C-alpha cells in the first residue's frame, strides 16, 4: 500500500504560527502533525506500506529531507511532489500521480485520528467518517440501505446526514482514482473554483464503485489554535502510559503533572507544568503555571499563567510578579 499526504496548504487559520512553519510541520506531542499521522497509519494498518508520497509547497530541502527520513524509518520509500497552486483537493492528490497505483491511502495532513484501520478489500474503498452534531460546515456522506456510501454532500444547510468525512480515504485501485481525478482536470470540472475530491468520488459511485464508511473513535482536528491545543491534550492522554519527559530536562523546584511531552534541554524552574502540555527542546519555563498548551522550541516564559495557548519558537514572554496589599474579604477578578 502507498500513502499520499497532501500538505501544501497555507494554514491561514493557524497564523501567526504558520507564517514561518507549514501547518503539517507544527508539533503534536513533540513531533510534526504529518509525522504523527503517517506513523499512526503504518502502526494501525494491516497492509505493508511501500511508499509515502508527500504533496508539498516549496518548504525547502531540510523539510523535504526530514519527510523522506520519516518514511524510511517506517520501512517505506519517501517521495516529494509539488503543488504550486492551490487548486483543490483533487488537484493536490493528482500531483502525486506516480503513486496512484495499486492500493492507496490518502490522508490530509490536518487531522489525527483513533480508529480500527483494518482495510476491507471486498469493496472499492473505505472513507473514514465521524458522526457530528452540526454537519453544515463539513462534507458528509449519505448511506444506502446496505450501509454503502451513495452520495456526497458539501456543507449541506438542510440535514441529509451527520457523517462527516475526516480526510482519510482508502482505495483498492489507485489507478482508477487517478483516472477520475484526471477527468476533472481535463474537463475543467470545478467547485468553488477548485478541483474537488468528492466530485471524483461521485463519478466513481455513479459508475458502480462501492465505498464503505470507516468508523473512528476520535477525530482530532488541527485546523486552528484551539483545535491544535485540544488535539495535543487528547493525544497525550491517549498515550499517558508513555514517559515523554526527556531525561535531560532540568527540573528546579517544579512540578510536572502528567501527561506531558517535554523535550531535551528544557529548563523548568519554580513552575507547575501540565497536564496536557508539550514543550519543545531548549525552552525555559520559570516561575510560571502552564497547562493544556503547546510551547515550541527555545521559547521562554517568565511569571506566566497560561492555558489553551501556543507559544512560538524563540518567543519570549516576560512578566513581573505583582505586588499586592489587599484588605480582608477583598476579591480581584479578571
């Protein structure tokens, strides 16, 4: 099986963190989102992964080398493909045309998941979905009486289904998908100015393809800051049995409330950290309380009290301790 990871988007909803770092390279529990994604797929899959094809923007040679190393560490070949214009999901997948042969999993690099990833090869593919309360902001699937996907609806304003597509797809025949994607391009079939994967899927279903819905136990979005922090907290909790505190962490009069990820060279001084905190290498946390947050490498916090926060690489946050004189029964609230 091959894995195609479209990851060339600009990540505007995660600015300012994506001004210098591509969204899929931001860390969850100390590793880039895309690395967590492909490692989880390989670990859960019952098929051997032979190639991981990354569809990227111009992220630079260092990033590309790292992506290839991730693939090789998983026993697969890593390949790099470019999407220079944001022309939609179908166009992004087709940028990795050479990988569209045989069994293929397509996984968009802005989501993590917990699921049974055993692949049912009796049908043409599997599309993983999550039942949601408000489907109006998502692409959803509609099932027939046999539980097979019969229709795709993009952001339906009237209820047709509550099964949202989470961005992970399996196809038994990558070449068949490739031909349908190419058909959209050749015939300039666009939706909202872009070539969209659901249009190709719709064509395949109309020609007799059968897709099953795959169930997930949790869908962890990484689309904006709040979602990133929430996903980081969930990911740490799901791996609470792992000790992700590096032995080199310099702990001075501080408390770590697990689960946390704390990288190498971190200094914790007179602080309380956790739960649900990831701290990148060489960060310094002093006289602070940090919970449910992502602190990127080499950041520094002094006299901070933060939650649900992302602090960028080399960012500095310095506050002075307050000096107070409060009378009896006084109350101060922000």
